[in-house]
């Protein structure tokens, strides 16, 4: 086995293509190839080749000063995919450790946990979705056999909105399980705002401010910069269902938010994560097909307003809009198991954990 840096366009193409050959095309959702290319500026990308020259693994290596400040010095690795072979995995991890200079290893992240990464530990028969991981069952076994321990264990969630996926009729009422006293709306000067395709760029700073404030208390989270948020939402405007991106103002101040998007995972599977101009136009022309499933990317409340039920109000509005627009499922990106209040929101809507989820660390136990 040999580890080779990604230098040429052919190398990058091999890096992008490898998991598309490795994983089932109906379960693995590739990260956008444009995002991977952009990550080359912040991380070194590598492929592992066998004696025949075939790619059998890939990874990236980088460090992050904000992440170090949050949990201590770490050598980060990400984009990590590999065949079920101990020698391939050892080649990857030995190379990461050689760069670590005694730091603990943490990953897989690309480039940070609040961007993308992680390993699923259960639910392998269920497909992945945008902004979330999918991997075969041998991945967590491989990490743990090689001395890694789990960090920030979590679950993704699935809410069946119309009984399609379970064959049952979910209990639906006007509140969708999220009762809120509407008399408070006037007395507390509450106003629900919606995202806008035409003004999303100007709305992003509002969301970023609330996002960084509300998530600062989470162990893995580092402040997201304007540039990072712009990258993560690039191309979102033309797909946006304006009824699903919501925030709440209290006396003119934004205090809570929910970012939900139509789930285009099946399209990304079909085009292998290549969302260039032509594929964007094709997606735009067929976007009506991708208004059956939705993905809740992130939600939160600024710290001094937590516990006041404002996410309950936004969740009620979100579920009313999902029902009105004909969505059948709502998936959620990972929620830490220690975040009981957030998980309870999905249970109230009749949801269930979909994938077990974790990051991995090797070194002294924390």
C-alpha cells in the first residue's frame, strides 16, 4: 500500500470517484465535488493505492486553531473512505499519526464537525442524506479495532409525516404535537420570518449570528465564519422552499431559527455529487420531484431565550408548512445524545432515531 498526495486533476478525480465505486449508489450521498475541491486550500488530500495502482482508500489531513481552542490540540483527518482491509486503514492512520506530533487524532471531519463528517454506527440499511454521513457497518468496527473511541455520540432522526415509510397513519392535529399559546404572540411581540430566494444572501448574517450564539455551548462547535456559511449554502437559494426556512423575532430581535431544505439526496446520488452548471439546470427543471422529503439542517435558540418555547412555535409552523406543501418525511442531521431537549422535539412529532452517529478520537482518553 502507498499513500499519495492529490496533486493533479486526475488525482482529484480519483479521490472524488473512489467512494462512488465503493458504496451502494442508493445509500451513499456524495459530498459535492466542488466542496471537496475547495477543501484543498485548507487540507491536504491523499489517496491510498494498492500494488496494481488501484485506489483503495482516501483521506485528508489538517488542523484548526478554533477547534484546538475548543477541545485541545488535535490532528484532524477527514474525507476518509476505505475498503474493508486492515492494511489500508493502517496506511491511512499511520500517515495521520505521523503528522500529529503527539496530538490526539480526531475525525473524520471535513473540515469541522459543524460542517460535515462523522461515521454512522447503526441504521446501515437506511440511505444517507445531504449534510450527513453514510458508511458500511465495517467502518465503526475498523475504527474501534484500531484503538479509536467514540466522541460526541449522536443520532440522526426521521419523522414520518404521512405514514408512507411506516405504512401507518401518523396522528396529526392542528399543532402537530407542538402546542403553543398564541396569546403570547402579541404580548411578547413575536413575528415569524421566512427565508427568501431573492434575499437569502442578505439574510445569512442574521442566521449566522443566531447559529454561533446558540451553538457555542456545544462541545464540538466552533464559530462558523461568513465564508464558511456562504460555502455551505452555495446554490441553496434556487432550491429553497421559502416556507421551510424560518426564524422568530421577539420585539424585532432574532431569537430562534429552523433551517430546513428539500432533500435532493437522490439527485446527488445520480450525478455523483457533481453539481456543475448543467446539472444545476437539470435539477432546477425537475426540482418538483424533490419536494417529497425534507432535511432539517439546523435549529436553535439564542442562550438568553432558551426554555421559553420559541422552537416549539417554529416547529409548529414548520410542520404545518411541510403538511401544506405535501412533504412525506423529515430527516434531521445529527443531534448529540446529551442534547435531550432537541431530541424531544423529534419524538413529539412521532420521529425515531435513524442512524447512530459518532466522531472518533485516538490518544489519551478525555
